[in-house]
C-alpha cells in the first residue's frame, strides 16, 4: 500500500496529466481496514481573495438560473489520509456541498483556488473537493462493467465511466459537525461514515446497473484517484458480481438510475484499456488502480 503521488498522462508532454493517484492499495482493503476521521479540520478553507470567494455564489447563481432543478446537497470533503500499521488506512473527511463544488472545482477560475504545494491537502485546501466513488465491477465471465454517460448529465456527457457516485452524509444522519467535540459521539460518527464509504458504492452499483445486492461480493477498497482537471477526487473499489455479463445487460434496462447513462458495456481488460482515453481523469486513475491490483495478484 502506498500513499502515492503518481501522475500519468495520456501522452508524454501533456500540459495537464489526466490523473494523480493519491493512494494505492493494490492488495485491496476490507471495510475493517478503512477507518475515517470526520472533523471540521478537514473542511474547506476560504480563499483570502474576496473576489474569488464571491465568484462561488456568482457561478452557482448562473448555473441555477439555467437549471433550477439543481440541488445543493451536502457531500463528504476529502481532506487527506494516513497509513496505519498492519496495512490499514484512515481517511480524513470534512463536510462540503454541491454549491461550493460548482463554485470552486467547476469554476472557470478553478486553478486560482489552488495553493502551490506537493502536499495534496494543502494544494486543494480552498476547493470543495467532494469525495466521489467508483466501482470496478467484474462479472462471473470475467468482464468489466463500463457505462456511457448520457448527454444531459452535468459533467463529462458521453464519456465512459465506471458505476459510481458519492458517499452521502444524509445516509448517516450528518448535517453538521455537532459531534466533533463529543468523543463518544465523534467515534460513533466516524464508524458510520466508514461504513457509508462501503455501503454507498454497493448502492450506486445497484441503482446504476440494476443488479440485485445479493449478486455482489463485499467491496474491496483499492485507492483514491484525483483527476487533474478541476482536482476532483474519487475512491475506487473492486467488486465481484456473481452474474454473467448477458444477465447484467438485461437487468440494466430497468435500472433505477439508468437515465444517467445511455449504454452498458461488459468488456475485457484489453478493450477497457482502449476506452480509457474517453474517461474522465479520475476514472482513468481508477483503471490504473485496478491494473495495480491485477499485477499484485499475479505476483502473489
């Protein structure tokens, strides 16, 4: 396991490599090996430039005028991680919301929110950086599930992606940091958030591709990738499914969140590699994490 700082580009000399691996866990970690510290210390720090801060509201208002169905939901903010002995990892999470994400990470001036530092939490301390998630789902006939995003989604319409979304604060009853100063309450919340990291990826897979929960094995955490465009972080998991790809294709037709994508593909490793150039950077990083896992399994 490595707390990584590896960047990779589609082509040598690219001015903006597509992703950076913030954490690589090629052996895969179970839920018992992934803890969380949820604390306001990992919330976003406002930028000292008042005009830049004011642009957050301006960008949100512009977006909302074009689409008044936008909802300012809360999200967990990625604030870093550290490694434990025995191969475990602890994620440091704060609280943010969709409005701040749109106004910082998706702001045309997003690079101005960054601090020049090799330390990722410092570099991104002024951005919303909500932690997304993605799943490398392997079918019983050794195919990997990939979705093609619909044309009406907010980010990367038409791109190939792995199933995923976000862990949700509301799922564990979080609306603020009210438990931060209460040791017993804080420990309980940390445990619930850690569980939500794993529960949420199962939920996303079920909702997006339509498979039953019983067909999915327990998720294995393989790391965190951050796309360099808009510095968007995502946690990635490997999940085995007991169904064949043909069965999944049929179930997908009635998936709850099927409207978010236009097509489901079940592909080989070689085909998947050829599709990555049309993936968002964070999902390209997810594929890199999966390859590291596969290579580690070959060695063992």
